[in-house]
């Protein structure tokens, strides 16, 4: 499983949802979190992280945002040699199969439908971890 020092990038246009998700991540034991209000801000944060020793280990992004969507952001991440290996979890209110399939085709690590519990978030984190680190002894 991701360790408590996992550096997480959280992207959601709703400040309320960012706070709720951040609080849940803190309750799960995570301590290193950067929040962004849209995909453009998140991409800038990723680019800045390349120049620092604090690279992101995990991305959680809302799917439906003004400007570039979470799916657009996922595509940008997966098309970048610097970021394509970062586990990426999409969070949305939609349960449409088309969105899930398109996200899967573009390399999403896991998918969470709002509203969700801390248990659901923990399960999706484990799924993403196992997908990206299959040889790990995570329990």
C-alpha cells in the first residue's frame, strides 16, 4: 500500500470536495498533499515537481471540471514520459460506462464514484497500488 509519506496531487474544481477528500486522506494516514482547482494548475504543479526532490507518487482527480477535464488531464499525464507511471485515480459523480471505458483505455489506475466512504477510497488506493506495483508484497 502507499506509505504515509506518499506525495499526492489532488485535483478538483470544488473546494468543498478538495477539503473532504483531503480530510479523508489525512484520516487514512497520508501527510503529503498538494491540492489544485483545475487540470491546468495540476499540470503546472507536476512540471514544478520535476525540478524538485518532491515528485508526486499519486494523482487523484475529479473527472468533470471546467476547462480540461479529468480525462483530458489523465491523457496528458499518460502521454508524458515524466509522469506516465504515476498511479492516477479518477473521482466523479458519473457512473456512465462510456466514461469508465474511456478512462480505462487511457490508463486510469482506478475510478471512484461520489459519494464515497473512506473505506471505498482505501480500497481504490489499494487497487491502484497493486496495478502499478504488482510485485509488491502489499496487503
